[in-house]
């Protein structure tokens, strides 16, 4: 079983962090492939950036068609997810989607805890787009500046634990430490947070395995069938080919 | 990793059917344990029966404490689930919960297709209790009588495929063939249904593995911590012991 | 007209407290019958306990069939209610249901005020199960320990009045003092709370009378008809008889 | 106990019909007072008419202050209800509100069945204003013309029974025959409809008794306290007096 | 193009204030007509007053039929709006409706900021009646007394700016300064509030122009067609004529 | 006042059709500017295409900064809208958003009528993203093939009128003929549809004027402020400059 872990952002160190956490829970026999965006942003923190990075995610998936059994778009916020689910034949899941659905099995309401306030509106729209607002106790973000996207998990560990406590006080039965740079943090801080934690990328890689194991057939009708062939101009070649049914 | 597949009903043949389908997708190294209710009903099809069978599920879980890493309550409708999630230390998931959350990763709306109209009100309350009505295209049940709960999947296969088609026409992006007696049917009929299918018990066993792999700590506060010790009279001994904190 | 006031818990003093408050508002000619659970818990404060106590409530109702015109399950949280509504021929109502629906006629949003924080998640699920979250201003619970379930109304009277004030500040147009041990408290503290109060058991007994007076026929189809006969093993004899249509 | 049954329309025969049905379920000792609008419309079937008739209902209530323990606005749609609930000291309930809340204790979803399609949009807004859309299986109205508002119950009895059957097929667990001219019809047709019926005015009169028995204090703060004194020009004298705090 | 700006209250100075603000954004060629209620209240701050003032708004519209291309009911809370939309042939819009819908194009959630806490419950019902609670960050009202309805905008300007800041902190992307006496205030304080402001009457007059420009045909069927002719007794003559189809 | 009408698709004839319809309702003094996508698709009919075309819309807006007072993204479905609203200083609105909000002032529920079934899932997500599902009577799409995107309005006029009738029968108080190729059709068929129609681009151009006239300040905080400067690699130069705050 081959799982593609796709980072729609350009920061390789974050891809490595994601892969490192993911490997801790891989099933025997699963191969993890990774990809980092060749263009776009170092990380995403707005809807505008997600609009662009989501399109880049589609390019990256088109370039890697046929090489994996399931793919993960590994940015919290799931840029490009629903389009990818239409366009490609194997299951594609979002890292926030996977984390939230997994959390649903551990309590009634999950709290999303992250490191930058500017992400909250975009994250909220992500929760809404999955129809999970009723399962969400809130999105809790640090308000203070951080030094580096790569080290933010270490730098803000204490503050994030405190914020998780606030999420619990406001009704979170489960906590998700959200944002790719926080991958792997759950295991380090679990003892300090009094409810279960879900590590976003660990949830994602197991959920991708689940879908690959179930091996569902691609929709041949309805809202997630592949869109009919259509001319596409000025796009990355593999993506254009996918839209034009030339692949 | 040990997963308990708990059938809260008394029909052994259904337990075997569930286990058979589950084993097809088990990860290497996972051990599947099964249990069949020693009292209660041959199968559940009403809220009244679910009230009783849910209490029996708690007894069965109490009797098997410490013997597994995660447990599945394997009746569509998830009898006793939220109480079990409070009461026990390892993850407990419901078979319908697992199927629905898995389906959410394959489309926007799932359709639930089953074999007996009398189940619909109870199933609907199950969907509501998980906050997933917004992801549900409907609950579609056959209206005709069936001969035997054990053979209903074979007897009604054609009618169920037709009903799945109706669910798709009414907006289902994914179909769940629901009810323990339909375990394993998805694989047989997948080619005849134009959207992805989710097999309930296959989803459940992979989701149970996912939670066991993530190994979340039991909630120590909030709505899913273990209830404080309390006297319990007239209950099954192991269940009373669990309520009284004597275990 | 005969109304059964059924306490699904084992504390007789609470049954007496409920009956005492109920008798203050009985219509002329109504007979109030009471019953206290012969097994189970001294009181319910979790979903796990409610799962078991709800099954016990069904046993108690089965044992008393034909002896009343309407029945009340007199624990806030309504354990076993929807199953009872399916299974029996006369109206069965829940004490929290009755309190909430009555409160709806006195304002837009009711606040639920109770004495133990651990009840909040279960109470919230009860409000949701009745589809009344949009009418609920919140569930407000004391966080401090109490000495005895029997005397908690007196012991915490002042704190409960203060908490009701908080509920009003957060938008409650009406206040329900919730939990069987608070039965009858409304009348004592009404002057100290600036919005109308609804006494849960007084509301329940009047609503049970209302249904008995309207004398609706039992559903013969749909989600609340009596479930078809089905074998039942290992249950209390009268309950098994009811499931098996031997009564 | 004195209950005012207020018909905000001008048709005396409808008031009599309402009172006749109500008297069948009055508790011993309750006095029923009736009032018919001195101006306005023969009956209400639009929002525009309800806007005017609701203001007339306030006039009628102002003229009768101090003469009853609770009042019923006896037109399905509840014209003027929330204003009345603010303005007056004793409980005021709406006939549709009472019917719907009573129906909630007999099943999950009620169906509203009425005799004129033009009422549906107004009725729907009424259901929404009570936050009960989640409990409503639909509003089902005859599309054919009727001869007289007074005799419509008899003229259309058969068609209404058939329409109730349609409501049941679409998920109604309980049926409300809605619109003042249908008062009393429930008892006549109950045997022909396979789910419980709620007679709107019988529910209303019992609910008014319930509130009178509970004797809640008038809100002294929040959204249902009496509005502060304010000058009022060009209104009926008693209503102006009520707004100006001269009563 | 002729737009009627109808103040359903009796305070001429408020009508002038509304018209003054509206004229700043009128399109070239638009004529603004104004009307002030000849009876009723100096201003509305409760549902009871809105019930009466809404009926007066219908009278005022009936008296002015055929004289304008679109009309605005210029009290926040939109008294009488839906009835007017049924009854008359040209578009009628509410001032709060126009402000909220305009705000929706500037952000996800609008905050409603006003000067008197007693308005909040009525305003909330207005937001709900437009189905816009999901777009509303809250209703924020000053709690302190004010001297005069005419001068409240100047008197409380500083406090209103502070309250708008609170609304922003609680998630408002856009702010509406609500209540006719605050018309025109937005432009004065815009620099002190860090999100876009929508002036209620400026939005209303532009939206009325928009509808007049689109010139939609009056509904000939469904929930907003003109109600069929019906006798009307004791109403203002022009309004009775409109109900009776004598105009 | 300068309004930019931006077609995020490549078909010039559709841009012209949009502009032609828009000009019929422009206010005196408004200049309409148009733009057609230089890359992408001939038209959008899936989420995948909208992901890409939305990113192209951002490029187009970046290239035209400072040249208009408000902009319209003129594809039903509003690709790129929320990102554009963050990123740019002048108001940006979506054509579907404008049509829906305008329709809200003409009735309770709008029906969306379009020419290709494959658009329905994407359109539905658009309605949801605006929080307007409660105002939507449904999305009604023709199921038959069409010859050319340019002529589809003429080719399918009769079928679209029939479908609008179906929308009305299912509760639409207002109809929106949706999809850029149907711009201008409303006026031609209004007499054949018994409820008001809203022309999508006419609504959009008037709403853009409204926002330009109100001249709201750009958000300086919260969810719609401009994202902080961030490096951007591999994007169109003007768009990169906008993200990097070099403009």
C-alpha cells in the first residue's frame, strides 16, 4: 500500500516533520511517499493563499497520478480537497478532515488549537465545509508572534498546552493540535492535557490506509465523478491533461 | 493489536458474518476477538430494543476489560456507545459511526440503505446523535418482508442494489449498506452501484485499529471521563464493579 | 385519571420529594401513583448510568401496564423515554421534556440550572434529543461538591439562586431547576429569580394529565407504533412478555 | 381558574366551535371565557392579515386585563403572541404553539394538516418562530376550494383524512388538524388516522390550565418583561393605557 | 425612480435624520419621498410595539399606493415587512434587511450595534426571521440610559464606537449601527472602527433602487402573491380597500 | 464610479453577454469595465475547475488593482471570492452572492435554475458558503445535453421556463436563472414565470454600485483584513506582488 503525503506548501522541513510523525503509526507494509510544493508559499494562513495553494495541490496530484493508493493533502484547512476528490481516481483526504473525523470517535466535541490567530477564519470555513461545526467546541489560537514556522511547536509548546486547557474548559472532549508545523507534538504533550489528543498527520495517514484498504470504486455518477473532458489553457501540463482526459 | 468486535445481539451467525468481512481488511498483526450477546434479542430494530441491548453491551464490555486495545459495538445504530465511551478506558466505537465517518471522506453525503423499514427511525436518531444529518442524503429501507435475518443479504441483494440506485438519485455520493446482516455485501455488489460503497464492519475494524494505533489517553476530565464511583445494585457483577470502581 | 410517577432511581426520599411537589398542582380527581426503581443507582449522572436506568425504566413500566392513563419517567434526562414511547400503549413522558416544553410557553429560551457539573453533557444530549437546543440558553451547573442527594436543594439553595441569575444574564427567559432532588424548589425561590420558573415535576404531572385528557390513540404505524413481536431472552419477565407480545 | 379563549377573528360560529371542543377536556373547576374580535377579518390566511389581527388581539387582551388566569390566542399561526407575552402579566399562549408542544410528547415529528394552501407560508413562519422546524414533518394543505369557513370541517372531512395519511407517509408521528375551523374534528376522525391526533384547542386549553396551575411570576427582566412606559397615540384606549402604564 | 422612505414611528426628526443620510448616496435621478407615522409610538423597542406599528406601516403603504417604485420600512426590526411584501405590488424592503444583506457582501459575519438593551430580543427575532443568524456575530447594545431618542447618536457616539470594537473582538467582520436614530452615524465614526461599517438607511435606499431598477414582476402565485379579496371591518379605509381588492 | 465585471472564464462571448445585460440597469455615471480570463477554461462546471479559475481570478484582480471602485467575479459559484475579499482594498462581490442576496428581498426562498446537472453540487456548496441554504428552495438543473455554451439560453429557453415552474411548485418565491450564459434571459421570460425573477448580472452590477456608493473602509483587523506580507514563488507577477506587499 502506497500513501502520498502531499505538502501543498514549500517548506521541506515541514514535510519532514509531517513524515516523521506519520511514520510512527504506519501499518506494516505501508510505503509513505512525500511531496513538497515547488511553488506557492512557505505556509498558508489565509483564504487567498489557500485558493492558490489548492490549485497547486491539484497540479502536484496530477503529476503523481497512478503512483499511490491514496493521497493526503497535508495542510490543515484542506486546500483543494473537494476538487481533488472529483478529479482523481484514488481516494484523496485532507489532513484536517482526517483529524476531525478521527476525533469524533473519541468524544462529542473537538477543540482545534493552533499557533496563529490569522488562521482562525480559514480553519472555521474548513470545519463548516465538512459540516462539522456541531462537533467543534471552538478554534483556539495563540495571539502572540512566533519566530519561525519550523520551530513554532517547540517555541510555543507551553502556551499551546495552556490553550488546550482553555479549549477543554470550553467544552472540548478531544483536542487537535492544528497546523502542519505542529505535527508530532501531540505525543510530547499528551500527559499535560486532560483529554485525548489527535495528531493530525497520524490520523491522516491511518485514514488514508483505511480508504486504501476498503478500496472503494471511483464514483461514476453524481457530485464526485470525474468532470467531463474540457479544454484547459495555460495550466501545468499534467493538470491540463487530466482536465482534458488525455491521461 | 487486539480489537474486540462485539455483537450486542444473540445471533452467532451474524457475528461470524461480521468477523468474516472484517478479516478481509485487517492490518497485519491485528487480532480480532469476537463476542455475541448472551441475552437480549436476535437482532435490534427499535429504540426500545436498543435501550436494553445497549445496557447488555455495557455488561459485555465490562466482562472483557483489559483484553483488547479498542472495541467495536457492531450493531448499526450504536447501542450503548456513548455510555461505553464514558465508562471504559480503551476506545470504543460504533459500527454505524465508523461507517459514516469513513464515508465522509469519500463524498459529501452518504446514503444509508437497509433491509427493513422499521429500522429507519432508530437509524435516523443514530445519525442525529453523531451530528451528521447534514452529511446524510437519507435513510432508504426496503418495505417488503424478508425470510431470515441470516440470509437477508442474499435474499434481497437485487432489491438492495436498486435501492442504492435510488439513494444515489436522491443525492448520495457514497452508500452504506447498513445493518449487521449486510456485512460483507458491499464487495459483492460494488460493481452495480455507481458511487463508492463503505462496508460498515470493514470501516469499523480499520477505525478501531486507527484509534488503537493513535493510543489516545483516556479523558481525565469533561464529558467522557470515567463517572465517579457510585453504588450499583442488581446489575451484572462486572458491570457493577466497573460503576463502583472496584475493578 | 391515574398518573404514574416513575423514579428510575433507587432513592425513595427523592420519589417522595417528587410526589410532594407534584401533588400541589394535581387537578381534582387525578390519582398519583409512584414507583421507585428496585435496582440500579441511587441517582443518575452519566450516560452510562442512563443507559442502564433507562432499561430498568422499561422493566418498571412493563410491570405496571394497564394500571395508569399516562406515565412520567421522573429523572431529568429522560432515560428510556423514546423506547417507552414505542413499547407502551398509554402516553409516557419525560420529566425534562415536560419541563422544557412548558417553559417554551413562557419565553423564548429556557435556562437549565442544576447542582452537579457532571450532569451537563448528559443533560445537553437530552435537550438535543428533543430538538430544543434553539430554545435553550444554556445548562448551568454548580461546580462545588454537595453533601447528600436528598438534601442538596436546601444545602445549595442560595448558590442555585445565584446561578439562576447567571442564566438570566446569559439570556434565559425562563429557568428550570433541574434534577429530581430539586423538585419543589421552584416555589420556594421564585421571588428571588427575576424570570418565571418551571418546576419540573409539576410541569410533568400537568402534561401527563393533558395527554391523558386528550386520550390520543396509540400509533398503529410509523416510528412510534409498538415494535413487532420478537423473542427476548434474559430480561425481566414482564418486559420480555411485552417484547414478545405475550401480554 | 379562569381561561380566556380569544378568537382574533370576527366569526362567532368559529368561536363557538372552539369553545365546544375545548369544554370536552376542561378540568373540573375551570371557567372558560370567550371573546370574538370586534373588527378585522372573518378569518386569517396571510401574513398581512395576521399583522393586523395580531394588533387587534392585543387590544382585546388589554380590554380584558385582570379577568383571567391565562389566555389563549385561538388562531393557528398565533397572531400577536410574542407581543402579548411581553405586554401582559398572566400567561398568554398561542393555539398552534400549544398544539405543537403537546404533539412533541407523542412522537418525534408532527404533521400539520389544513384546509387551504394559502395558509402554508404563514403557518411555516409560525413553526419557525417557535424553533420547531426540526420537529415538523411538513405542512400539508388541501388545494381545492371550500364553500364556507364554518362548515369546512364537515365538507372536507374525507379529504383531510386522506391528507393526514399522506403526512404520516412522509414521516409524521402525530397529526395536528390545523386552523380554528377544524377544532373538534380530531375526535371524529381519530379512528381513521393511524397515528395520534392532537386537537389544537383542546391542547391549548389544557396548556393554559397548566400554566395557570404553575402560576409563574411575570418576568421582571429580560426579553419578556413588560416594556417600559411609552406614549401611544391613536390606539384603542385600553391598549394605549397598557403601553403607557396607566393601568 | 421614486423611493418611499416610510418611518413607522411618529418622530419627524428621526424621519429627517434618515432622509438626510439617505440623500448622500441616492443615485442621480432618484426621488426620495418620506412619510412619518400619524399614530403609534415615538419609536419602537419591543415586539408588542412592533406588532402595532407594523399594522400602521400597512396603513401608510395603502394610503400611498401607486406613488413610488419601491418602499422602505425604515425602522430597524422591519415591522410589518412580510405582510407588506404580500399585500403590495411594488417591492417593499426593511431597513434592517437591507443593512444585513449589504453587510453580507463585506464579510462573513456582521455585528449589530445599538443604543438600548431592550431592543436586543426584538432585533434577534428580526435576524432570525431573515434566516441570517449564521451570518450574525451578535447584537451588542449599550446598557446605560440615554437622554433623547433624537440626540442619542451624538450623546453616545463614543460608547457606540467602543461597543463596535467589542463586536469586532467577538468576530464581527462588518458593523451595522442599528436603530433609526443612528442613521448617518457610520460616516462620522468609520475611521475609529477597524472593519467596514454599513449605514442602515444608505444601504436601504440603494437596495430599494436596485429592486426598482430590476423591476421584478409581482408574484402571481405562492407565498408572496397578493392575498385573495376578503372582507375587512374596522380598518383604515385605504387598507381595508386593499384587503378587499377595491383598489 | 467604475465597476469591473470580471469573467474568470475564457469565453469572450459570455463576457459580452454579461456586459450587455448589465448595461441595461447601470446607474447614470457608472462605467463598466470588463475582463475575460486569459487562461483556464471556457466555462466552469466543477469544484476542480473552480479551484483553478478562482486562483486565476485573483491574478486578474491583481493586474487591475487601482482601476475600479468595486469588482464582480462574474461566474455563478463565485470562484475565488473570499480570497479576493481578503486580498484587495476595494469591494469584490460574487455574481451568485449578489443574485441570492437580492432575491432575499423579494421573497423567502429563491430557486436556482440552471442548464447543466453537473453544476448542482458546486452551486450547492456556493449557497452553503454564503450561509443561505435556509433561503434556498433548491437547485434545479436541466438534465439534457446542450449544443453550445454561448447559445444555451436560446436553445433551452422553453425547458428553463418549465423548470422554473417546477422550482415555484417546490416553494421558490423568487427564481434566479443561474450561470453566466443565462445572463439577460430573465427579462425575456419574466412574463412566463409566475414569481419575480432576479437577473444575476443585473443584480451584481447594482450591488457593486451599492458598495461603491457606501464606500466602506477596508478591514484593518479580523478575518477580512489584507493578509500580512509573505513570500510567493512561481505566481503571476502582480499576484505575487500583492501577496508580498510590493504594490
